[in-house]
């Protein structure tokens, strides 16, 4: 997947259920867990101006409900990689966890990544290989530094 070839819109199917898309300045990674029907989307828009911040989002669709970084009730999406939990909320801590997750993805030996909502045990797990490859390839992108 050549990031340098980004146009105004593209979608690339990746193995292990992960897809990457870039449209209108927003980069997304998306995957569906077929047995549960649950879905995860990582979305990021790099800053357009020097002092802007990264606009990141995580959405988990599970049992007809969407959990996101913008929730008002604190039920933020949680990602677990090698036993480390990353709560991705819309805050400074959430941004730190976002960056920490993608940094950890680049170095992980894990085979899977898990996702939780409402503080529950993992609601679904997906292979991590192609997500790791995307994190490595995009390491210099403003969204993932």
C-alpha cells in the first residue's frame, strides 16, 4: 500500500479483515468480526494548519450500538494489545493512548488485538498482522507519530 500515491479517495482491501480507506483527508482502518458482526473503525485526519491537532476517532459497532471516542457517558472504546489496555476517549489521555497503541502495534509480536466496550471482557478479537503492517508503513504520518 503506497501512501505516497494517496489521491482524493481510495480503498484498499487488506488481509485479516482489515481495510484501509482515504477520503476527503480522512484515513480509516476498518474491520469486521464475522462471527459477532461487530466492527471497528480507526479514523484520523491530520492537522491542516500548524497548530491544529490530530482529529482521531475510534468507533466500535456491537449489538446494534455504536461506541466512540465522542461518547458522553464514558463508555469509550478500549483496545487491548499484549495485555495493555488503551482507552481511546476524546481527551489528552485518549490522544496519548491512541499514539501509544500505534507505537506498540509497530513493535508487537502479538497475533491478535481485542476490543472492549462498557468495560466488559473482549467483545471480539481480530488478527493483528495487516494492522501492524499499516501502522509500520504510516509511522511518519501525522496521525500516528
